[in-house]
């Protein structure tokens, strides 16, 4: 199949437009329900529709978002006004994307490690989404750090990097930009240095596999964790230390021709995720476009306010807009924590 490289680079350029981000709204149904439950909100298909409508259909959201990553249910679902979400997004100039892995499963023979699966019927599934208007795709691998147990193993890194690269090539064949997301988990007592060493190994392996499988690099977006100390390590790195370590990791691993780099929030607080992005954006001469692509750090404070109630929608939208605006500023290196306290 001939690659449509022009289409791929045009999609990358749209997604990484300056000062815009990509909302990760692709929690599986089970994860979405768990998240709603954790805020005391009812669950089920109709509640998930309202949850998605709140964030995807907010008036003015297109000022901040270039794309939204959807889960299968939302991709095919109508919003609360009876219009398919994917069409409502396109009408606002926001590209609909789709998560196409089918989950991180136990990695046989490697206790406590996961391998993300979904390659078998990937071409058929991607074709259906492409025909229905998807512009890009996402595949997430999870890598756990546990130094005492010797994790991550080389085998886990290698198998996940292999799957990410094979997925990327299939997505590109159908004209859809692949977002390759190897998430190095925040959980644990590891140091900033360990996080840097492991994230460098992981991202390096993914890039190597993308090259081995001849992915078209300008048509690939890397979605990575920032390099941060583990959440059970009392020695908390400053935003500048996080930015230094993250950019060192990227410079060692990511070729300049790659389409661009997005960051996940990974369990950081909303303020940390914004402050860290800002410190990264302040670094000079970054050769790639960078952007935020958060789920929790954009949505959680608004969910606290919403509580699933119609009368709280306006206040929840105000909070969501605030997080979007602050991340927009951070993406340009213009954020300051004092802005958190302004109305
Ligand atoms: P978080 O920002 O909550 O880590 O989610 C991003 C994401 O895409 C996870 O797959």
C-alpha cells in the first residue's frame, strides 16, 4: 500500500498546532465508570454520554484543543444533542482520534508486567474507523518500575516497543497518524535518575523499532511520560529538574524528524502537570513541537464540581476552561503558578 505522507504530515501539523492540546477522552467503559464512581457520579452508557458531552461539546473548546482521543463507545455514540460525537468534533475543527489497542494484559512469564495487545484484527478495525472519519489513533503500553524486582525487564520493553511500532505502521497504511504511547508509570519509590534511565531505555527502544519497521517518522507522534521521581519518593524534583531530565531523555532518543511529542499526565496533580509542561516549554531550541495530551489533569477538577448534575455544568465548564487555558499558556512557556489563584 502506498503511504499518503502528505495526509499524515497535514494531520500531524493540525494536531500539534501551537498552543493547542489533545484531550485524552479514551478511558475504556470500565475505567470511565470507575472514574465517575470515584466522584460519586452514577455510571452506565447514558452517564458516560453526559460525561463526554461535558468536555467534548463545551462551547469554545476548539480554542484549546486540536484533537480528542476517543474510546470505541464514544466514537460511535451520539452526543446529548443527538449528533455523533465524531461529527460534532469535526464541525469545530477538532480531529477525532481513536484508541485502537485492546488493553494491557498480563505478560506471560513476567509477573507484574503487562503487554498491550490488539494487533491481530488491527487492519480491519482501523479501516472501519478510517472510513467513519477518524484522523488519528493511539496505542498505549505501560511499563512498571520496581527496582527490587528488576522491573522493567528487557523482554517487556522489547515486546511492547515491537507492538507499538507494528501498530504505527498499520495505522499509517490507512492514512491515520499513530500516537505511540509508552507510559512509564509514576507509582513507586524510584528516584528521578532511575526514571530518566528507564524512560530513556523505553523511548529509545520504541524509536528503534519504529525505524526497524520503516514507520514514516514525520507522521508519528510520541506520547510520553515526563521524567519524574516515583510518587513514593520523598525527594520531590522541582519543575526545572523534571524539565531538564525530560528534555535530556528526549534529546538522547527522539530524532528531529519525528512528527512531535505529547505528554500524558500519568497521575500528577493538575497543577504539577501544568507547571512541568511550562518548564519543558521554556527550554530553548526544542527541535519538536510539544503539546499536552492529558486525561486526568484536564478533567478531574471539573468532575469534582460537576457531580453528574445538570445544574453544575456551567461551573464545571468554567473549571475545565481554566485548566485548558493554563495548559495553553504552559505550552508556550508562559504559565506561572500565581495564575492558579486568579478568577
Ligand atoms: P493521563 O493524562 O490521565 O495520564 O491520561 C493520558 C492517557 O492518554 C492515558 O492513556
